[in-house]
């Protein structure tokens, strides 16, 4: 695909970051990044409704080809994790509603793909993104650059041919001496201990 718009989302229940990047051949440019502030809503259900509506608005305006979203991290506070998982699920549902393929990346994977360090700070990620896609000013909320990082991470994964166009037929390239699998079902069949 010569041209692709990738929507990146950093889900949150207080602030949701979003970003749209345009890939033309091997060039990346930033179309827009911003945040949806949700602190003023006391009701969790209302926050989820606002996330769904805003993601749909972004999709209607920019017609992204793919969604790259940050997976919730595992923390000690179960309530926070549940709320974050709901926010992520609602954003994903909006994309699914418009038949947009979804790709999920762990925070560590995103940071590693942008900075080379899976434990990088939000500020380090933001500064590296400024160099990669050359935007002038850092946003007030780094949730916006976190969303951009998810989109750029997805671009890098596509560039490395780790993601195929059909999820069932993709092959992940594995270093020499290690086995590769043609699908997730093939991997799970050969690794029954890895099933959840």
C-alpha cells in the first residue's frame, strides 16, 4: 500500500490521546494529534460514551486505514486496570463499527520501537518522535504523543513485515534456529502451555 493513514490511540479514563499519521511510501507525516479530556465527567458510563463518540468522529473525518492502540499495562490497582480496559474496548468498538483493522501493542513494545528502550519515559518518547516525524512543539498532554508513538510503532512493525495483510496467514520472521509459525492457531497448537 503506497499511502495509509494510521490512527493511534492511547486509551485513558481521564485523558485519551489520539493521533493520525500519514504514510506515503516510506515517509511519515503527522496529520493531527490531540487529547479528549474526560475529567469533568463523574459517570464512568458517560466517559465511555464520549470516547466512543470522539473516536467515531475522528474516523469519519480522516478515514484511517488502521488503528494502533496501546494495550493496558498490568498494574497493582485492579479497578484502574478494569477502567482502562473498558476505555480501550470502547475505542476498539468504534473502529470495529467502521470495519477498521485493529493492532494492539504493549507500552513496552511501543517505547522500544520508538527509542530502543522499553523503559523509556514519556518525555523521551515524545522527543524521539519529534525527530522521526518532525513536529515543532510538544503538546501539553503527552497522552497525544503516546498515541502518536502507537501509530509510529505500527508503521515500524509493518515495515519489518511482522504484520501480514491477513491475520490468519501472516508469518512472523524469527531469528535463525527458532521455529516460525504461519498463524496464531499454529503457534498455540505447538505451544499448548502458552494458552491462557
